[in-house]
C-alpha cells in the first residue's frame, strides 16, 4: 500500500515522580531524607531511513505513545528512564504541525533524526531539598508531563526529474524504458495510481532519478481525476518532462492537452509552472506524430523531443539533454551553497547489519589450534609458530 500523507498523534512519556522518604534504620540515628528522583519520560524520535518507501506504517495506527519514567524510591533509588521510541519515515518526508500548519522539519537524508515530542523530566526526590536549615524535608516534585503533538507526515519524493502529462500519454512506459522500474502499463487512463521512481544510469557514472506520477486532467485543481495531490511528488524535481501524446484515445487535440496541463500546473503552484521543462512527444512511430511535434515546437518556441518507447528512437538524445540540465542545476545549487539531495539514496536497498557470530572459547581461543599433530605440550616447544597468536587472529 502506498501512503504519502498521514495525521498522527504523538504522546511522549511522563516523567516519573520524585519520592519522599526518610531513612529509618536500626542504629542509624538521623538517617535523613533519601527519596530518589523520578526517571525522565521517553521521547518520540523521527528518523529518515532508506528502505522505508511509504508512510504505510502510519495508515492504521494513529496514536503513538512513548513509555513513562519510573518513580523514584527510598534509599536514594532513582527511577528508570523511559526508552525513546523511534518512528521510521522515508527520506523526503516533511513533518508539519497539524494545529498551526507550519513545517517543523523536512527530512531529506538517510539517518537524519530529531525529537518530535520530548518526554517529561523526572520529579525530584526529597533528598534534593535538604539544606543546612531544613535537614529533613518532606518535599518532592512530580514528574513533568511529556509533550503531546499532532503532526502531519507528508512524503514528497526526492527526484531530479518529474514526468507529467495527461493519462495514457506513455509516462510509465517511458519510465520502464529508461530505468529498471517496472510500473503498471495499460491502454486505459489512470493506470498509475501512485508515484513510481526509477534511476536512469548513463555512461560515466552519471545518473538521475525520475518520478512518474498519475496523469493530470483538466479540473485536477477541483479534485477531478486523481487531482493535484500527486504533484507534490515532483515539487522537489528541478526539471519536468512534459509528455504529450500525439493521438489521444479520446480524440482531443494534443496542443489543447498541452495547454490544459500548463494551466493545471499554474493553478497548483505558479513556481512549478515556471520550472524548467523539456517537452516530449511520445509514440513517435505512429504516423503523423511529427506534425504534432512541429506544431508544438511552433507553439512553444523551444526544442521538442520526439521519442518512441516501443522503438527506442530519440531516447539517447532525450536522456543526454535531461542529464545536461540536471547537471547544470546541481552545479547551480552547489554554487549557491545549497545542498544537493541525492535521490538515489532513497532508492537504494538498505544495508543489512551483519551480526557477528560469537564463537565459543574452544573455537577462537588458544585451544582452537589443538589437533592430533599439535598437542598442548608442543605449544611451549614450538615458539616460532605461535599457535596462541594464530588462533586468536
Ligand atoms: N505505439 C506506442 N504506444 C505506446 C508508446 N508508449 C506507450 N504506449 C502505450 O500507451 C498506453 C499507455 O501507456 P502508459 O505508460 O500506461 O501511460 P501513462 O501515461 O503512464 O498512463 P496513466 O498511468 O494512466 O496516466 C499503453 O498501452 C502503452 O503500450 C509508444 O512509444 N508507442
Ligand atoms: Mg502510468
């Protein structure tokens, strides 16, 4: 299941109460206060991790609670701290405050983590309040409440290039042609219901990430079709590929379709409409596709690519042009002192930690070298081949 927006409630743990206790023991006069402090409540920590691909883990569970701190006890025993709860999210997740709608944090990199709800501090035991005037205080403080927060987690895919266009334009076919991604492809509109990402690898270790999103139609801003919702997955992309189908199944005019998508982009976010774009006419092998290509070039006054995913024609020119624009944008970002987010990072398989097996002493200690040929008595005699060292290496 692909989930890219959830509202969750986070409740950090309460701090444990401080304890009020007096030491009473035979033969120990004036034992004094010995109430321990309460342990701190656990916090809730968000961490971006490669390999977590959607927010599906939060689709069914809405409330996340961290454990409380334990209360302090007599004999100066302090309460145990609560164990922090870690929630994993995909890199590219934006954390938004649900009450006031401001962005708390944009988690772009693997391993990035931060405390979203802080646990309450533990209370203080009466031993803390002892002073020269009051040597037997009964006073102690309760633990603080942990923070409670409603947050919206929103996933905005990290891609260099966004593929947009009308449904059935051939976006998913193009993605499957240039990357190893295998999205669903069919000759009916709205085959793609959630974004798909793929990595395009060119020679010389040059690569970029492409995001294919569900098709847009006129009125998407009013929620028609799948709406605008998925456009946020190309928001981070510095470059858009606008795919235009030459002969739409619904007999509409391809130029009109092109303009309609431009209007939808403008309505969603004017900055997205101004973003650099490469226009591509798909299904080039169909007769008459080049007329559409010429008409589009005349209308937009810019180079329009003509490609066929079936025959593979025009692909290498297109990929080279895209790579150049991606490289130029990366250099621009570096020159402006901004960080370049590596989209490939979020698609990489997570590295699984290999657990070292603990060997019993007879397999790794000095005795591991014992055999019929090497007996215990030989160890001292044969000082050159030091079996103790060999075995321990
Ligand atoms: N003849 C021809 N057909 C193509 C080409 N590329 C894609 N198609 C066909 O166009 C149809 C739609 O392709 P998709 O890749 O599913 O289109 P899409 O834009 O992803 O569509 P949605 O996901 O529904 O928005 C499929 O039947 C493809 O086989 C092409 O280069 N030539
Ligand atoms: Mg598709």
